[in-house]
C-alpha cells in the first residue's frame, strides 16, 4: 500500500502538516534501535523521505505492537 499525500493547502494547513511530520520524526527518533528492528526502522525512514507518511505510521504502529 503506497499512499503519497499531495493536496492543495493553505499556508496554515502546510504549517500544520509540517508540525505533524516533525512529530512523526520525533516518534521515530524515540524508538530504541536494536539489531532486531534496525532494518524495519530504516524502512520507515525511507518511507518518510519519499513522503509515504501513512505507510510509515502503519509500520511504526506495527513495530510498537511487536515490542509490547
């Protein structure tokens, strides 16, 4: 599932979107990298750099569930 979000937005919407993207990166940076999850975290980073935020969030959710 490859979802890339691109929409016409106002400057306020763009600012809010950037804040949300920053929060996603903060969450990702809060994940302790281990040998077991390193590849998975790198996949998430790749998704973020290509703008696939929904897929990245879904993988982050799955990773969190696996850690519990």
